[in-house]
């Protein structure tokens, strides 16, 4: 994928994400901030909250941009290997070793030919984008994740073979049972320093 296409994809979603993040709840931690900074005026407290909100938005955009860039790079490796009939085992193993994604899938038509971790094992009807990558925030059970899905067309002799590559990166995981607390993950933990005014990201609530 060209840098221009990548930049266009991100720009097209910037306002959507900005609107989404502008709706996140800032209520948690407000009381603690008042206690810790009791001498601050209401205007100063508002400035702190807005500063943290803007920082959280920038951090999220950076987080997403890195995911898209790494997914595009992984897709190029897949394209190169498919074009030379080199197989995909090494490409997938390298991605697993570097812990780049929560999972990856490669389909030829509707057949799964490469897979790792928590990526989908089948393509849902209508889930294949026409040409440019499709980046979405999705949820499965108790996990929220970013997904990157892109079609590939590879020349094979006198014909064209159609492939689909999907990568996923986990955003947050909420566990109801105490036994799963160690695997819980929030986006705030990944993107914010403990000293920042708390900003909580809400996607499907």
C-alpha cells in the first residue's frame, strides 16, 4: 500500500475518532484530583482535564497509526512471499515472535491458508473491502480490538488469485471472573502515565 493511501485512510478517520474520544467519560478521578489539588481553581482543573484529553487523543492516533503501518508492512511481506511462492510460515512466525499483533489471518478466496493466535478462521460475508484497507474497532466477547483487513491480487500464471489479509491488535479486555484479572487490559493503561488526569476510553458502551 502506498504512503498516500495510508495517510488518506488515517485522515478520513481522524474526525470520527476525535468525536469518539471527545465523548469518553472524565468523571472517574475527578474527586481525587480535587482532593490532591484542592488549591486549584475550577478553570485550572478544566485546563488539566482538557490537556489530558488532548494528550490521550494524540496517543491513540499514534497507537492506531503504528498498528496500520505495521499491518501494511506485514501485508507487503505476505505479497512478496505469495508472488514468489515462498510460503507464509516464516512471515507469520516473525510477526508472532515480535508480538506485533493479537492475531493474523491470510485467506485465498475464502480458504484460510495462514493463521495465528486470535485472528478469524473464516471470512464473514461482505467483510472484504473493495481495494483500500478497512480499519475498524471491533469487539468479540470481552475483548475490544483494532482490525486491519485488505485484499490482495496476485498474478498466478495466466490467472489472478485473490487473497485477504487481516491483522488484529487488542485494545482492552474486561474480565468478569476474578480468575482472569491478570489478563485485563485497558487502553488508558497503555497510553497514559499514572500522573495524568484519567481519561477512560469507551467504544461499545
